[in-house]
């Protein structure tokens, strides 16, 4: 979970939204439990004869005085030893006969409804009650004493009780809820007739509707805010990963497929997004529903609730085991998905080769093998996910059956442990809690899947970026020379050196061509100057400054590069030319295109400079694209130019125009040319011949034809 926990670095700045969504989820859970609890007053009204008013007032009496009254004969069925009634002298089993010296005949003699109404609403500091009490001696005589009941209106009453803070909080909360309920039903007539009961039921149903509306409003805000948290988090993460990838050294992509990085940025962050939606959705909402429901259930009967929770330890063990398996399977699935994406990209980008060699069937077969590997891993995930909920449901049902048996026995035997209405409400609440737990049962599996994805994403982000010394001085404008001093280089992950002890000096304003057979290290040498790679030993100096010791951006600001692999972006022609100088005016872009002999064909395009050319230059020839790239270099106006096989893949007409553009561009610039073709080499001020990574000769075209066998061989084959 270490990788997944790192996501919270992106979540923390939105802590206020997190707090708000948790609050909304808590409101939803509380209102849901309130909805379920309305079953108690409905059953009281429909089944019991006491009616809604006496039931609420009886609950108020229990809260105020700590004694629970039997609605059939007003006897005390339960009494709290730390309550006002117990401190006043009342005991369990006492039978309340009426109020002493009352002028109301309904209070002077036993009338449960009037009695609880008076006790619930009295403002007097005390009330004297007549009771009947059976003695505990062998004779079992009944006495009829009068006892003064201290009420909460006595300013010292509640404070005198030895209650801890938890009990005081419960007393206050419960009292507040009952008081609001009492005020709500006060507009109903105290009527136990069918019409009166129907009015009470309608009131309760109206309350249920109001609670449902409020709950749905809170649920809407909870869902929307959670979605906003997730989308902002994933958006920022993708931006950071993309930014990091662009700053990683080229060596990483020499050993790893670029499509793998794409899969991590797109697919793996998508998996994390899905898990975050669950985490801020039902991972918050459903556990809160379950916990609040269990809290209500504990209030109704803590004994039965504990029986119901008996299977919880086993559930936690199963969830943990399934989560471990899910993480392993998810990691393999993501890797298989990345391989599939790589194969897809490879086949589509090379579609011309696939078709011309009739390899469609082989490509389909290879793709199918990768796809079936992915399928097997996905089915493994599906098996784990499918098994989780039923396993937890069986355990939960077994625990629920145990609680049901015990509760049913208490109700049928009239043990006084729980009333029938409360037992039914308890079943409803526990059922709702179990359903919430069932909905949340796959949360851990989803998070484990996301953890596997997070490992892949953060592995990419943990890769080192290009070395750029902190506070390194900027590179001064290039003026004198470029020196390669005893440079040796091998690609990362390999042991064989591509360049061996290279020493070359290039004077400012001169053109140097590097020639050699394929694999001699020409392009590698060119890639060291802008620090796409750093040499393993030796130094590269610009005006005597080690390029490794200067600011990287300032170094690359002075270098322009045109390669055989034309890079274009899915945007307008003007955008592609101005890519090297985004603030360039349209006039500057057009002028650069004219110097690159590209203006004429650009004007013939459907929308001219505003024509979209696509990421691979769709609709343009190789020569046309190459001239756009040269225009890009012209617009940048760099001090140093690198041409790497710039005309190797164009036709003769395009090559002629490109040569004209290059010759104009090279005037008064330091130029390094990597070329196969003879026509681009002979005019160079200096030619460097590479063979197997080493410099075998340097000189002009004429000198090398006389002294260098390798150059002579290249010349005879037109450097092809």
C-alpha cells in the first residue's frame, strides 16, 4: 500500500473537499438510520393500544428519570441506578398508582397516558407519586408509600448524578431528539381511534419523505464533491507524470518501450482513478452507513449486536487474503495490458510493412497470444472479485441467524430484554448495515488493484531525470569552439562502448561532417552535444566550459537539430514551424518557411499555414516535412546546427531544395553534419571519419581521399 498511499500527496491540498464529502456521507448515514427507525413508531401506532403520544412521552420519562415504565400497568420494568428516580427512592417493580394530592382525577388514580404526559412536561422541581411496592420479606406484603420524584427542573438534580461525559452526552442527545419529536406530534390529536392512528402514520410517512429528500441532497453533494476530488487528483498526477517523463534521460527509452510509459500514464492512472472514485464514494459512504447503523443497533440491543458482529474477525481475514491475491493478479494484468498496447502501436505504425509482406495473419496471431494472456489475468481477477461477496455474505448471514434466534427467544418469552417493535427495528437496521458492508466488500480488492497500478506509475516517477546541476550557471553565447576530449560512451544497460576516446575540435563558424559505416557511432556522437546522453568518460567543452556543468536549458537554447526522423505534431503548419519559438509572429514564421523553400507548397495547402498536418505529417511528402523542420531550425536561429542524415529519405528534387536551405542556414554558423550521401560532405571545412566508434582520420575531402582507406571506400560507394 506504500505506492497507493503516495496518492494522498495529491489529495491533501483538497483536504477541505475531503472533509466536506465525509461530512455529507455522515449526514447520509445518519438520515438513513433515521429512516429505518421510523418503523418503531409506525409499529407502535399500528399494533399497540397506547398510541403515539404516550409512547414518545414514555421515552421522555425514561430519558429524564432513568426508569422504564410498562405501558400495561405503569410498573417500573427497568431502572438506572445512577438516575433521578433511583436517587429519589424508586426501585424496579414499583407500581405507579398516581400523583399525590392531585386535583386531576386522571392523575390521582392510574392513567398511564395522563401520567407519562404529566411527568414528561412538568416544570416543577419535584413530583410526589403514590406507589405500590411488594416487600421482600417472607410475608410478601404490599405497601403503598408516597415518594417524591426529583425532576430535572431542580437546578442541582442532574449535576448531582455521578455520570461520566459519555453518559451525559447520550442523555443530552437523546433528550434533544425526543423533545423535537414531542413538539412535532403535538399538533396531532391525542386519539387512539383508527382515524387518529391514521393521522399519526401519515405524519410519520411525511417525516420519512422529508428525511429521504434531505438524504438524497446530501448524497448528491457527497458524490459530486468526491468525483471532483478524484478528477483533480488524477489530472494533476497525469500532468506530473507527463512532465517527469519529458525530463527523463533518453537512455531510459533506449531500454524501455515508449508505449509502456504511455500505458502507465493513461491506463494505470485510469485504474487509480477508478479506485479513488470508489474510495471517496462507497468506501466512505457504505462503512459510515454500516457504522451508524451498528451504533443504532447497539442502542436498541448491544447484546444482539455483538452476536451479529461475531463473524467480523473472519471477514477481515478473508478480505485481507483476497486483497493480496487481487494485487498480484492486477500487477500481471497491467503488465499484459502494456504489452498489448505496445504490440498494437507497433503493428499499426508499421502497417505498410505488414501489408506489403502479407504478415497480417502473423500479426493477428501474435496480438491474439498477448490478448489471451491478458484475458487469463482478467479472468483471475474476476474469480477473486466474484468470490469475495458470497463468502462474506455467508459469514454475515450465519452471524445474523444467531442474533435472530436469541432475539426471537427474548421476545417470545417476554423476558423484557427487548420489545417486539424494537426487535423488528433492530433487524431492519442490522440488515441495512449488513447490506452496506456487502456493498463495501469489494473496496479492498479495488484498492489493491489500484495499488498495483500506483506502483507502476510511481516507478516511472521515481526514475531519475536528466542531470542538471542546481544553480548551474547559464551557458554564455557560443563564440569560439566545440571540443570532444577523450569521450567514451556506452548506452545504458550495455557494456560495449559505442564511442571510444573520441577527440574532435570544431571551430566556431565552421562546418564539420562526420562520416562512417552504419553502426560507427555518428548519430550517437551528435546526440552527446545537446546532452541527450552524458559520456561515461571524457568531456565536451563549449568555449572551454564543460557542458555538464552549465544550465541544461541554456545549452540547448543554442543548438538546433534536424534529423532523418521528422517529428511533427498534430497541429497547424505554423505551430510546427514556431515550435522552437512559440512567441514568433506569423511574419517570422513565413520568412523562415521561405528560407527553407517551404513557403510555396505551404501556400498550396487547403488552409495554408493553418492546415493541420497530423502527428506523422499526414498528407505531406518526406521532403516537404523535412523543409518544415528546417524552417523550425531557421526560426530558432541557433548558434550551433546539427544535421543528422537530414536528406537520407527524400527524393532528388527535395534533396536539392533541402541542400539549398541547409547551405543558407549554415552561413556563419557552427555546423555538425552526420551524412551518408557524398553530396552533403564534400563542401565541409573538416571531415571526421569514424570506424567502430573510433576516429580513424580527420581532414578535408581532398586530403582524406589521398590518405584514408575507409574514406576512399565510402567515397566509392557514394557514402551509401
